[in-house]
DNA sequence: GTCTATAGGAGGATAGAC
DNA sequence: GTCTATCCTCCTATAGAC
C-alpha cells in the first residue's frame, strides 16, 4: 500500500499560517485589534492557542502581516486608471473593479476600513508613502485628462476620494445598504445597480463628450 | 460670606453621565465595543472606575445609550431634502450639512461607522426600522423630482447611498484623506474643496437644467 | 455620592512534556 | 510540530467603608 508522503515542515507552516491569517482577518475586521482575542483566532483556525503563538510571536505580528498583505489590494483596482485609455472607459472599469472587490472581499475591505477608522496606527510611514505614491500617479492621470479637455476641472484628489468612498461603502456598510434596501443581504443585482448609479451620476457629471 | 449652593443630586448625575458618555464615545469610536476598557473610560472621564459603574450598570448600557443618542444625528442632516425645494438647492444643502457634521462631529460619525462595520449588532430592529423610514421618505422626494423631470432617472436608494458615502468618508477615513492630500490633518479649506467637488460632479451629473 | 479593595474570570504569553 | 498546564496581568463588576 502506497502511503502519501507526509507534508514537509515548510508546507505545514505555510498551511497553518494561512489558516491563522484567514481566521484572523475575519475577527480583526469585526472587532478591531484590541477587541480580538487570540483564543478566538485559534478556535476559528482549528488550531490550539499555543500553536498560534508558535507561528506568530505576538498579536501585533499577525495584524502587521495582514496589513502588509492587504495593502497590495489597494493598488490592484487602480491599475485601470491609465492616461492612454479614454476616461469614461478607464473610470468605469475602475468603479467596476472596486465594486467587485467590495463584493468579493468584504472581509479584507472591512479590515482595512477598521484600521483607517482607528487612524492607521499600524501603518508604517513607508506604507503610507506607498499609498500616497500610488494615488498620486492616478491623480496625475486625471489632471492630464482635464488638461486635454476630456474632463471638467474638478479637484482630482477629492474626485478620486469620492469614487473610493462610493465603492468602498458597499463592503464596509453592507448593513446600512441592506437596511436601506430592506433586504437581509445584497445580491449581485444590487451591485450592478450601484455600478449603474455611480457611473451615471459621476461620469455624466464630469466628463466632456467629444 | 455667601456660599454657592452645592449642586443637587440630579445635576451631579447629569454632569457625570455627560462626562462618561463624552469619554466613552471617543474610545468606542477608536477601539469598538470589545476593545474598549471601562478603566479607560473612567480615566478619560476623570472619574474613578467604580463611579462609572454607579451611573451605568454595564458596558453595554453605556454603548446602547450612545447608539440611541447618536441615531438622531442620522435624521438631522436629511431634513434639507424636501420635495418643495429645488433639487440643486436641497441636495447641495444636504451635502454641506453632512460634510459639516463629518467635520465637527468626527468622533460621533466614527462611532456610528464602527457600529455599522460590525454589522449593527447593537441596533434594535426598531432602530433599524427608524433609519429605514427616514431614508425612504427622502428616497420618495428624489423619486418625485425624477417624475417632475428635474433629475435623470437614477436609482434613488443607490444615489442616496453615494451621497452618504462621499460625505461620511471625511469623518471615517480622515487618515486616508490626509495621506492622499499629504497633510497631517484636514483644514476647513479641504472640506470646502470636498464640497465643491461633490456638488460639481454629482449634481451636474444628475440634474436637468430648466 | 465617592472611593478603596477585591472577588472572579479572561487574556496574552511561555514552559516543557510528548 | 503539537498541545497541556500555567504564570501573570488586566478586566468587569461588586462589596462596603466613608
């Protein structure tokens, strides 16, 4: 009888770390750093508490690992905004991608929101600078569109934050959305409708037809 | 020598409860329910911990009192949206009032955001219904404007949530805004600029000139 | 109404057997 | 790499003197 090889140490580590992080992001997103108990993370991971400490020295270490990983999510949706695309096309692709991210990664979105709500105490200045740089690049694209007469002269930072807020809302404040729409939870159709509404109002408001 | 009368029991109670609630909303808004320690509230109130328990039986009692009180903030800014005003005037008044609320009541806004982020566990169904009713009234106003041909046909719930999100953002995500704008904190000018941007893009996008 | 003291329990973190 | 047992700190909440 052929025995399947036992997983190597490295594989066990990778698997267990992943379990812990997956459980942790959920609990942190709901209760924040101080409200989260290691025992809860351990239970949700299916690991004993001592094992959590075997993989991560402190609660901070878990939290910081998550902050670092989720920061890349910040970049991804922004990739749609590039100067050589037409603004309507680029911005609606961004809105769509961000709403999809909100829909499919509710927990990660909320984790990030929670951290920001608390003033970003766990963000290193390097990470803040990264967010700033990434955003500034996109702001410059918007400025370029304005210069080319493709958009009305809005303040690009605030314009950008408006889009971010309108899309982030559906992950962070699902409760508010559900109460407003009188539903127990949001469906794909609701996200589609959100997309239509944002595109229609925002883009028709600031784009200049050729 | 004339002695000033000592304050009555009722006055002492009112004053101390106010101190406690003021300290509590700040800490809850930063750390959430589970992350907040009564000792911290006591320190911030300038009262001994046992006195906090004298005025409020449990941590829940403090939190619920705050939820109940802050729910009225939800209504107030909405009062601007009434059918007999012109939509541009009414909506820009709403945006202005909501941004002012975000600017002047950052802590209360964040407390509310925190509660929503956690799924509104502390909201009674009566309170949810209240939010729903208040919102629906305004949604009907928007529907009326659309019927009158004063606005393009947007989905009014999502339109409304977009406005809420765009304005709430400046209270909840001050950190993101500050990082984006490369400042240590936001000034009045930044809020004015936010107002201009939201009004310009959203209203020009959905209003129909007469 | 104020405050000290403390019960009773939970949480973060570690030691050390397996 | 896993897990039990445990240390020690800190928390919620209460008792009871003043």
